[in-house]
C-alpha cells in the first residue's frame, strides 16, 4: 500500500544563497502531495495532479495547515551524554573531566546503553530529527545498543565507537590495537546493515596516542567509504594541549592531516579557533566543519565564524549540529536559533530559507547522503517532519501577523521546539504519534 502525505510542502534542491530570490533552489507547494511506496518517495506534486493516480490502495493523510519537510539531520551528537546535558561546569577540559568522562563510564554497566539508546531515539523523533551522526562511548556494547535500536526503528544513522587511549580515566581507555579490532568487528557487523552506517571515531587528538591515530588512519585507508568524526579547535586550552602532545605539528589540523584523517567523509566538530592555514587544509581536503551553536555558547568555547570560512573558500563544506551533551537542546530549531544569534552578533545574518536548507539538504550533503535523505527527490528515503507554526499560545498570537512562508520559518526557528513537530515519518511510517513514552 502507498501513503500520500498532503499538506504544504517545502524541499530544497540547492542552497538558497539569495534567500527567497533563489526560487530555483527549492520547491514550495501550498497544496502539495508526497507519494510514498516501500519507504521511498515516488512522486511529489500538487495534490490536484497526484490524486489523479488514485483508485489504487492509497492512504491519504492531510496535514494542512502544517508544513511537511524532509526530516532534520543532526551531524554531531554524543549519545552517552544524555545525562550530561546542563552540567554546571566551566570550560571544555573541566566539563569533560568532571562530568562527561564520569558519565561515559556507566556505559560498561549491564543494560545502561540499551536504556539510553532507546531514550535517545525517542527524543530525536520527538524533535523531528530522523538522522544523526553519533559518538558512542569507548565500549563496544554502547555501539551494539545504538545500532540495534536504530535498526529496529529503521532510522538512517551514522555512529562509531569512540577510540581514546590516553588522558582520560583508565576505565574509559582502549588501546591502539583494541580500538582498531573493536572498530573492525563493529564495521563488519553493522556498516550497511539496513540503514546503518559506521563512522571511524577517534574522539580528538588529546585522547589518542600517535599509535592510535596511526591505526585510525589505517582504518580510513582500509574503509575509504566510511565517515570519520572527531573534534577540532573547540577551545584554546585544548589547542595548547595538542601543541604540547604533538610538538612536530604545524597546528591542530595538521595532526589529523598527518595521520590521513581528513577527507570528504570527515566531520570536524566545532572548528572555532582556526588559523588561515587550517581553514585551507579543511577546504582542500573537502572535510566538513561542523557548527555546534548551543554547545559553543554553553561551554563558552567561542563563536563559529562562517563568513571567514566561506571567504577563504566559498566551497568550504559546513554542517550544523546539537553536540548533545555539550549542547543544550535536541531540537534543530533551537540549534538554528542559537546559530542565528552567533552569526548575527558577528554581523552575519542568515536567511531563514538557508537555515532550513542547512538542517535538511545542507546537512545531508555534508554527510554525502544527498539523494538518500534531506530532500524529496524521487527515490529518496521518506523521512519527513510535519511542522506546526501555531504549536504554542505565544506562537499562535505571533502567527496572526505572519504573512509569508519565510516569516513563518523564521518564527518556528526562533520560538519552536519539540512542540512544533506535529508528526515525524521514518521511511514512510508515522513515528512521533506512535511513540510509547
Ligand atoms: N572534545 C572531545 N570530546 C568532546 C565531547 O564529548 N564534547 C565536546 N563538546 N567536545 C569534545
Ligand atoms: Fe562533541
């Protein structure tokens, strides 16, 4: 049987660099219809045109006056940090040592990873996020629990076992060899199973020995199709520590470059305090700089300078993410709002259409998954969010003065949260209204 989602529909096929005067960059249908078969998009058109094909076994769900968009994508999240969110700590290193590294040790406890994984996917769906790139803990079992739950829910997920073999509590350390062996076993078991994708995940340079980074590079050479995720230049003390640990390096980025960890599948969390040479290395390798606004404000790390990255190379690849539990919200709407404020305070106003492009097709492109997710092109996986701009009394009263789609988007970005997400579809199946907790 087929599913026909009717409503106002917005989907992008390119970045709307000039906002609403980039009509070629997006499709907006006032009375649109998205036809889904076997979890994939098979047609997108005005409802009046698509209904002509009815008479078959089609279930029609009308979401008017809500807005149907591709599901949101979070390109950097730590699932073992659900119980770290909102920890009262100072800067990065204190936050890591005092809270994060304590919490992540619990993932060796029987049943804990399963419980948190289940809670995580509930929370992602509640907030309209249908794909995430996730760090697990150092423990293999944390990855098993994550992928088992993602697979059960048929969600498109990217995740990997964190590798870390120094500068953390002993029970959180692997070794260069065990990190490699565990990653290998998890790749064999999970990469390409259903919608699951494995990411090679050295946590960041300070917690890996040269041997471990070497072995991470070996994994990348053996599996060039895999994503790589790590952290880069989030905090000045972190950068100074890397300079101490790798005295031969020109800069922090050079460490990753040296071990063969940069490239078009590499996601670099934060990228706040970069030199011009580092921006050049990121752009030349087609690596992705991941903006984590709520985390950067909460941990006090600094202001992501998108304009500077783009000025250095207009083709530089960027993404946006929550960075839970340094980040403070699971919502990509809240994330866009804080991101807007960070850019605005630097004189970089960002058009609302570009925001919604970013959390859909923009992030899909950053993950090299355009065509699979992030837009409603034919054959795309039918992950959708249904957005309600009148979700709260305050939004309802504000909506009385809203006249355009762009204003409505900006209102949802500024005032929205999980209540704004009226429904979520994962591969064509209703997922939010069917949550059990
Ligand atoms: N750098 C290394 N690990 C982490 C982490 O878990 N969160 C953040 N925000 N930065 C990191
Ligand atoms: Fe992070």
